[in-house]
C-alpha cells in the first residue's frame, strides 16, 4: 500500500513539473497590437502610432499640446473614413478649431457632458463656495463621461473613442474608481477601436497600454509692437505679465508651440526600438489671444 502511494506521488510530482516546464512554451505568443498614426510625424516615429484595442493616456498641463495631438489623431482617423467619438467632460471642444485642423466633423460624434453657464452663475458667490461647488459639478460631468464612454465602447463601430478630462482637476479625476478603467480595458480589448483619454496626470495605472506625457518647451507669439514679428518664449516666461518680452512689446497672438513628448509607459513591445522622447511643432490656427 505504501509503495502504491509513493508511486502515485512520484507520478503526480513529475506531471506537475512537466506542466510547469511545458506550459510557457505551449502558450501562444500575443502579437504586437495594430497601431494607427496620429498624424504627427515625430510622435509616430516615437511610438509607431497608438494601439488599437487598448487604452492610451495623453497627459499634460494646459497648453502642453495634448489637444493639438488629439485633433491630429481625429483628423487622421476621419480622413481614413473612420467614425470617431469625443466625450467632452467639461465642454471644452471647439468645432471650428477641429475643422481647421482637418477633422471631418460629419464623421465625429460629439458627446457634451458639461453645462455652459454654471461657472458664470457660481462666480457671484464666495471663492470657497465656488471651489466646492465647481468640484462637485465637475465630478458629475466625469460620471456622465464615464457612462457615455462605456456605452460607446459597448456599441462598437468607432475607430477612435476619446474622453477629454483635460480640464478636470486631478483631485476630482482621482475619484474615478479603478474598476472603471479595468472595464474600459476589457471592453476595448480585441476591438479595432483606439481608446484615448486626455488628462493632466495619468490615472488608469496598469490599465493603460501607452502613456504619453506632453510638456510645452517653447511658445511662439506674434508681437504687435514689432510689426507682427514672432517672438519665442518659454512657458515660464509666458506666465509673467509681459511674457518675458522687452518693454513696449506685448504678445498679441499665440502662433504655435514646441512640445516635448515622452513615453511614460508602454505595455507592449512595439516593432523596432522605441525611443523615449521627442518634440514636435504645432501651429495655432488663426492665432489665439
């Protein structure tokens, strides 16, 4: 009886050892995801494009070029005949700028989650009341944006689904449950949809396959006192009252900016050797005051 038990344990141990040795070799290797170009040559050379069936985060502060990169991506996608969707959490999307950037608006579904006028109504109150009320109001917008994005991904048929949380305070965005990001990741997986989220900071954690950090390196202003000549300043200079320009020269229009782009996270090993950082130039259509 003891010999039978010993033989059985020996066979089971050998079977378990064989399973551990053979299982990794038998598992199919997951191929690199298909990627789509963003329309920005420097970013495409950096990442070979954004992956389909995955979540990509584009992070950066205001005027970091994140919206310009999104519009370029939407322009490239709609130019290929794909239908795209933009979930706008704070009503920040400008159709005129999008059309000037080459986005075919007839192929873009714009989901507006913000309510214009709420900030004006709250402006009459005290600063503390405005801050508290606007934060709760913004989280309501985020909740609506999450529901809308969930429905769009479940419906399918979109080449790009973008959720713009760029103007949402980071403290409010951190209230998004991690389960929501996991649900997005599982829903978009094995689909041809590119899911993009614009934020000030990355919040999806391991649910994101690609995280891009953007930062403005140089701003280009047209100066009325210099006959329309373009002056270049750093973002730090631009925060000063005179934008770092000599006395008598006041910046009139923002003509463009140079953006530093960095890959903060990449889940998949893309073909070729992916770089870590690059920079690209963007122009403001018509200029921005």
